[in-house]
């Protein structure tokens, strides 16, 4: 036995002081990296030689952690997507925060598994869910769970909606039953593709998601919705849910949520709000009215790694009816049976609210960030981004070479470089080339979308590092590059 | 404009040096916390006064980060679930590692979103997936993606199986079609409850998951499986998948994967392996034969935060047929359209392999850990845990008061305190009380399960800090507490 004991190994360092010293160097390096981010390009492609370095044979033997860290610094750290940069406005990505980084380190060190149970980390998540419900105007007794992001949050909400409203035991029987009426749900044509991903996963099928057209402000047309529901009922389908948008991904449009809530009440439909980023507008006093009606939802999906700027991954789903939420996911095999005392006394609170059983401690960064920064600062930053979007909108409108392609309702600006006499196809090609050159220049990162027939440069501002002057630099880059492309 | 610019705020610290100094203190504290973990109780309940402290009003205003950190140290850090402790063997939880903690900090600071795109983090994940495929004996060109954990990994694999084998376009049409044959799949009665969660989500329904009984070693009875498939075909159902277990959660049993692979080939069924922890046995030369046949699977789900000891969350799913994998999840709305150059040139590699669109940089801890520790050390640690399980099994068998309740096939030991003349119900009540007192004593954390009629103390060893002597302490605690309960 003594021999075997001596031979026992571990992943703890032989020399704790040495690894701790490396940890200190990492802290210094990351603080230098983050505080100087403005001096670097917003993005740069990964060079071919780095791509080669990142394709190695399987490492078999032990090496010095400091050596591996040097490789991280040479091959990985210099080539991020760029969303930590003040002039990154592509897709909808958050910036991250230095405090969030430290909180993630603490969480990873504690290595708590928040399926539930009697532990501090579960209490922290319970606390955070209550705060988020309050911030979004949902009852404090709403059920909720932190998840990887908006897609999972929406998926969870739609699973609860399906199971609660199907009228039969979907968990046991599934949807493969000839006698059941086909379940159908509704959302505008501007709804995020995660809704499609969800209905495909859930076995409802993409065809079950009825796309309702939008008005000129990209909001769902409620009369068209009413007609579609009536037609489906007449055709023997069973409408069960409407998805409202608080901030569409293309243009930031917010559906008339109050009207949708009323319609869903009348029609006895589950009212789900996808507020991936836009739901957070509720934190800003001047913007709260824009998402009015959201607080009447049966469920809300939103992200904290977008417009709350926290590091990945942090999303949340809130469900008004805690019973329906739990009834969708609770499942207790014998090895997970709660006990009267001991660790399992806490039950499986969070595993019973979503897909994951093992769950990390993402609640910690939310808790530390809300306690340190305070909800009001988040509200002011959200207002700041909206103000920046309006400012960019004005810059675009006042520039002869630029054209706004959609109303700036929240934090998204869609525009293009315009040249009289060019066809739509030529304008599209020109603007796509401008987009790529702007990205390649390292000055700024917009992304793009298609609005009707038009290719749009798209700027989505969920960035606490952006300054008004950064948008002036963008306009300068787009117009200069546009002229250069025209000449060539 | 100048006025507005001056007023602009950020979540970056006003004083970078001050927050960096706090970061250094956190590093020192966490290293002290981890290196001294053996001196603390394996678990302790959260005291009532701490529960009160963790229920506060919504924080509205800014506070000093150092103050909030002090609250973390007082209210959160002392009350973990315990899985970082050398004598924590409850459920199947990994220990975490100091290096993994540091890697998580770096990842959170970079704040990369690995949906794909041209960035170093996506290359790191590609690299890690190749290494993991090689370690598990899957072709290097297999498709794969890192996920939150085993439940999601299994869900993704079963979604691909469903869509690839249904025989119609499940994504578009869903399962709500009267003319389609009901899809059914198979797994042993010992299969983890996440399989049920998956079929419920997928709209297949729990009834579609046929539970096949097991032999005395808790392995699926393949003749019973053959009979069930034949009966279902005769009844007009469409069998599409078999789930094999590499390490069941109750006893660590491994199904005969070679036989299952052959059966699935014959019957043209998708062969999925749930190897949440057991798949990693492939890393250990002396254990690899136990999971032979796994490399013939169409898909494998496994965790890195269990038997690779990494911090939460890190799971992985591998799919042999990359085309089928992508065909299940790829979906490209206009705002995500890949471009010829620029950031989006990398495509949506990882978003097209699973549920999440935004995805954090969990690949970094896997990459740094494999490069630093080397695959061989992981293999030796897994062997060490199996040796420890066998040692505990021997201790149990050689003790008059203890009884082994299942064969020790891998790293799980199920046993109980026994007293001649007590009924099964009395033994169960006695052992449940022993379990709670052992947990409450802080000496060690086993969990429990039900095997047949018997309540079992269950020790699952996925812990790189455990030493053989720790299991002697467990046996001492169980027998002393058992005698004490008997007397009282």
C-alpha cells in the first residue's frame, strides 16, 4: 500500500508558488491587454503561420505551464474576434468586463456545480434570478435559470410553452400521435433564427412556425397575426404560442408587446418575448416604455453577455408560471433523489428548470457585477449606446454618400454607401467590399445584413467601451474606403 | 458633443491599478484556498445567517469591487458543494484544477465568441476536437463540438440521429404527421436520465425510449434488445437508434459496445454511446479494452469536467458523419451570412454543430490542460481512480459490517452498512441516516442510489486529489457512524 500511495499523482502543481507566480503574471498581462485594447486593431485575420502552429499532434507528456502560456500569448491572445474593442459592433456581441473576468476565475476555482443542492452558489443564482425578474418587471416569484445564452433561453421557454399548452402529455407521448391537432406558433419574419432552431429541435418542425409579415418599422403586423391564427384554427391546427420581439436582430425593432400581450390573453396563447438584447432596455428609465408589455409575458429570454456586457456565457430565461416550468424539466432518478438533510437537501432547483444537469457558476459574475456596478449604471450604459446609435444615424443622414436603410429604434444602425446611378446589385457588391475592407483595415467591425433587396452595413452597439468619436471614425473609414473602391 | 463625450461611462475601472491589485489578491486567496482544501470539511451546510445575507434588495448604485469581494469571501467561498475536496465522491463531479481556473480567467478576459469566424479561439477548439477524437479512437475527421456537459452532448447526438434516420425532413415537417411511422430508440434501464430529457425535448416522447433490461453486471441484455427491435418493427414502429453506455451512472457498468456496434450495423440503427465519464477510460492503456467498440459509434457524448477533472462547464459530442451533424443544425440567416474575407470568412463552424449560437471559449482550458499535463497523465489518473475504487471494494468486502451491492467495474463503488436480522426497509433507513451523518460530519461525501430494493451508499471517484488513505477514512467514518446510529 505504501508503495502505491507514494506513486499517487494529481493535477495540482508540485510547486504551488510557481503556478501562483504564473497566475500573477497572467493577471498583469490581461490587465495590460484590456487597458490597451484601444491601441490595437479592432480585428485582424489569423496569419497562415499561426494557423499552422495551432495544428499540432496530440500532446502526450507533461510540460511547463509557463511554456504553454507563452504559446497562448503568441498564438491565441493576439487574434481575438475583436468584440472587446471599442469599435466592434458586429452581430450582437458584448464587450466583457475586467471584473467579469475576475469573477469567472473565482467561479472556476470554486468549481461549484449548480444543479441545486445546499451550497452558497445555488443561493447566489437564486438571488440573481430574483434581481433580473425585478429589473424586467416580472413577478419576483417567477421561475428562472441562467443558461449559455439566448438560443437556449428561447428553447427552454418554447419547450415549457409546448408542454404547458399542448393539451396532452407531451413529455410521455411526444408529438408522434396521429390524433393530435398539429401545434403551431407565430412570430414575425424578423424573428431571430434561434426560433427556427428551437422548433426544429422540439419536433414541431419549421413549418409549424408561422412567419407573420412586418410593418415599415419592422414590427409584427398584428392584424396579419390575428388572421393567421383564425385560419389555423379553422384548418384544425392548435395555435399555442406567439413570440414577440424586444429588439430584432436586423434592425433592433420592438414589436408592440402590449398589443401582443392582449392578443395572447384573448386567444389563450402563451406569450413569449425574445429579448436577447432588447429586454435590457427595461433597465434604462428613458427606454423602458419601448418594451412596455414585456412584463405581461409568460416567458422572457435574454442575454447578459450582450447588453449587460458580461463575459460569455450568460443568458437567462424567466418563466412566470413556476409550476409549468418545473413540470417541463423535473425528473429525478434514484441517484439524484433529494434527502431530508445533507447536500441533496437543496433539491435540484436549477436542473429542474432547463436542459443541463451539471451547471457551472456563471451566476457569480452576474452577482458581483450587479453588486459592484449597480443596476443604474447598466441602465445608463444602455442609454449611452442608444444615444450613440442615434448619433451615428444622424451622421449617416447628414452625409451625402451615406443612406440609412432602416429606422434607428434602439441600438442598431443599418446603412450603406450610396452612389447615384448604380443598380441595387452594384450597390450591394460595392457595400460588401466596403464591409470587408473596413474589417480588414482594423479600424472598426460592423457586420452586415440583407434588408429587402439591399445589402446593409449593420452596426449593433452593445459596447461599453465605445465613444461618440468612434462612430465618427467609422463614418470616415466607410466613406474613404467607399471612394477608394469606387475609384478602383 | 463635447459635453456628451465627457459624460460617457464604461464598466472598465477608473483606476486599472486598483482593480489589478484586487486581481492579485484574488489569485493569492484562491491558491491558498485550493492548496489547503484538504484541511477543511468536505462539505458543510450553508448556515441560516448566510442564507439571509444572500437575499438582498436589488443593488442600484456603484460600490467598491473590493467590498463586494469581501462579501464573496465571507458568504460564498466557504460553502461550496465540496467537489474540490479530496474526499468528495458524490454523484459524478470533477475536482477542477488550478490551471483550469487560470485558463478560464484568460478565456473570460479574451471574451471570444466561438460560433466560428476567423479567430484564434476557433482554431483552438478545432484543435481540441481533433485531439479528443484521436483519444477516443474516432476518425480525426469526425465532427465535434464542445458543449456545457453530457446532457447537451447526448441531446445533440440524438438530434442528429433522429434527423439523419427518420427517413423524412424532420427539420421542416416535425413529428406531427399522421402518416409517419413512430420513431423509437433503445437503451438499458441503467441509462442516465438525460436520455429521457432528450427524447422529451425532441418531441419523441418518453414512451419512444424503450428500456431494455440488464444482466447481473448491469449491462444491456442484447438478446432482449434484439427482441424489442423485432417487435417494434412488426408493430409498425421505426427503430432508429441504440444508446450504449460506457460507464453507467449507478454502478459504472459498460455495455458490450462491440456487440452493440455489430447489432446496429446489422439493423441499420444509429449507434450512440453515452460515455459521460466512462468514455475517458480510453485514455488509460489498462482500461481501454473495457470500452472497446466505442470507436465504432456514430456519435459519442462525454464530459471533460468529470473524468478529465477540468472545471465546469466542459462536455463534448463527437459525430462520425460530419455531413449529418451539419445538416441537423446549420442555418444561416442573412445577418450571419459568411463573407469571402473578413471575420465571417471562417463561417459558423461551431454554431452549425449544436444548439448555441454565441459560445464561450471553454476550449482554452482543454487546450492548455492537455498541452501542460499531457494525455498520458490523464490516463494515469483515471487508472489511479479505478485502482482506488477496487481498493475501496476490497476494504468493503473484507469488513464484516459492510456489503458490496454491485460489482466494481470502473470507478464506482456501491455498498452499505449491514446488520444481520434487519429487514431491507430497516437497512435502507439505517444507511440513509449514515449517508447524511457522513456528509454532515464533513469527513467525506458519498452520495446514494437505489439498486433493486436496496439503498446504496455510492462512491464515484473522478477526483485527482483522492489518496488511498482517504478511502480508509471513509470506511472508518461509515462504520463508526453506523455503529452509533445502531446504538441510538
